[in-house]
């Protein structure tokens, strides 16, 4: 298949996803529509390497991940991060709910090995799924080795629409409060033309003409590299994902004035980065063949349903204790099913579907996006890998 034809096809799918999302006002998220179309494509005429053929090999996607996650850090101030302790507790409660329900009810419906293999991918992302898949293969559990990958691939199909529903309800409630003057914009930033000079404290004496797109990319890449370097140096002592450090370093860099807020958008690179990363995410769907799905359909559906029920119950209880709305608490816990960038994209889709007023969007973004981002990182990037490292020893 020619490269440009592959590019047209995969980007066309992303466009159709956006179109359906806009037409349904985010009730059907774009990532859900795109995932379904990619599955159909892989099961029909798509070559398995269509994403790489289109020009997005894994190494390019990795570069975009570093840039995007570091850019995500610039959306959060240190003060906002301190305020997200409730989010962390809710995310952990949702994970505990998955473990509790699957180890209680799940073991009555499935064998213990299936439950053990299911939990880490259900809590997190690709890394935990790969750990459990390899562990199952080494234990001679070939079917469960496939199951670990497929549950990672398919769990978002439950998470995307449920998150959209929960966030839409939360957003409508917040909008009502904001319009009544009962809700303030947290972390509001100046949007005037001199914003970069105000934000870049470390370069306040530098003429604005030198702050080119390349200089923005350079500083963003440098922060991402420092995160990678620190992760590598710490590896013999403690294993910390460089992506977690990218988020932390992005927060620090924007707080000290080395990076402006949303620097990737200001460098005119955000849209391209998101496109590349989404194509990389959907590339994982090439492993979900029809025969694989049919073979593990029952445990696949059962574990996902039980996991979501556990997340809902435990996040609801924790939300009540912390006085966080049930919709926001449930949405935070659901980020475990997909993580970044879907949490970012779905939240923005919902916000854009609810209002066209810039001030209202700022208010919704300030109240909804930080907890969604932090929740996704706690579950997908950190806890799931820890759980995989523990659970793989039980196989």
C-alpha cells in the first residue's frame, strides 16, 4: 500500500471519529468511533502495519509522547497539583474496587489465573499488559497471554462512552454553578498578547522575536530529555517511568518560567502530535483478530463489567467521603481504562460540546481537566505497572 494512501485512510478515520463526536455532542466519543473503524479495517483490507506505512513508526510515536506529556505538565501548576490529593485517593479507590470485585465475584466465574492476568491491564496501559502477557506465556498459559493484550485493546470500549456520559453530567452541573456566579475559574491565565513574556520569567529580557517555534520545541524537548535522564540515573535504585517525570518536570518548568503554559499549542505542533499519538494507540488494535476475540469473549466482557462495577462503587464511596460529585469521581476512576491521551481528548470534547463561551470553557477546563489527567497518570502509568510486577509472580 502506498504511504500516502495509508495516511489518507488512517487520518480519514480520525476525521470520521471527530465528525460523529461533534454530531452527537460527544455522547459518542471520537476515540470510540475511530477504534471501531480501525478494528473493521484490520479485519478486512488494512495491512497490519498501516500506521507505520503511513509514516508513524513506534519511534516517532515515542517522541510525541515525551513532548505531549511534558506539555501536559504545563497545564498544571504546583498549587493545582497539591489540590489533586482527592483525585489521587479517588483513583486509588477505583483501582481497589477493581481488585476487590474481581477477587471476590470474579473468582466465582473465572479461574484465578484469568483474574490475575486481567487486573493489571484493566487498571492500566500497554506496559502492564505486556508484562502480564509475557508472564502468562512463560507460565505456559498461551490463551491468557493473548487475553492480556486483548483486554488492554478492548477495555476502552467501555471506558470511552461511560466517561463521556459522566463528564457531560458533571459539566452541565458546573456550568449551572458558573452562570450563577457560584464557581470561579481556578488557575486562570492571562490570554493577552504579552502572555509568553509574562510566563517566561527566565527569558523576560529576551526579545520576543527570538522565541520562535523551534525555540519552543527545543525547550520542550530539553525538559523531556531531562526527565528521561533522571529516570535512567535512578533506575538502579528505583524504577520511575520517564513519562511520570515528564509530567512532573513540565509542571516545574512552567512554574519557574522555563516553559510557557500550553507551549506545544503555541509552537503550532499540538494537533500533529495528537494525531500521531492516536494513530499509535489504534495501531495496537491490529492484534485483536476475530478468532482471538471469540475465544476469550466471555472472560473479556465479564472482567471488564465487574471491573467497572467495582470502580463505580468504590469511587462513589470515596467521592462521598471527600465531597466530590459522583460523576466526577466515576470519571476519574474510569481513566484507568484508557489513560492518556484519551482522557485529555474526551474531556476537551465534552467541554467543547457543552459551551462555545471562552470563559465557560476556561472554568470547565480548570475544574475537570486536571483531575482527569492526574487520575490517568496515577492508575495507568504508576499503579498498573506496580501491580503487574506483583501479580506476574503469582502465575
